[in-house]
């Protein structure tokens, strides 16, 4: 493949490159948002590393105590904030990952739209319910 200005030569065929040099430099594909989505998915996974470690440690510690200990733990502002961040980043990362799977492997347009709407509605509903539960525990 040899580039001749704004044309691409593949073998004996010369084809016009439909992407502008700026779009080519930015790396934007046909959806024009792939790099942004990819980067957000990586950033949420990096943010989840310490949050998952904290969550696992917290669960191990809270299983040794009573329900009052759990309620008291989440009344602390730092614990409630860390749990809220865990919920936000966890559900956001899950929604983005499932979106990629659905977009890549569901080929029927109707099923794809239905699945995307169902997943987003379910994930965001569970996220809001979880955040409301943490707020309720914090204010108890």
C-alpha cells in the first residue's frame, strides 16, 4: 500500500482516501468517538483498582461485626464517599463494557437498540438505587 497525496494505491488500484488528514491524525473511525470511549473505559478500570481493593477489605472487616457496625461505618463521610465512587465507577465501567459487547456482537439493528436501552436503563437504575442506599445509610 503506497500513499499518493490524498489517494491510496493498493496493488494496481488507486482509491481516494475518504478521511481527511486531520481525521486520520486524530484516529477517528466511522463512529467518531472510539478513542474517547476506549480511553474512558481504561480510566474507569484504573480508578476501580484501589476502589475494589478497598471494597474487598471493607467487606471482610464488616462481616465480622453487626448491622450497627455497618451502619456506623457508612455514617463516616470518607467511607460513604469511597463507596459512592466505587458504585459510580463500577456501574459506569459495566455499562461501557456491555455497550461494546452489544455493539460488536448483536447484528440485528432492532435487537441492538433494545439491548442497549435495556442495559443502560438497568445499569443506571441499579446505580441510582445503590447511591440512594448509601445516602440513606450515611444520614441514618
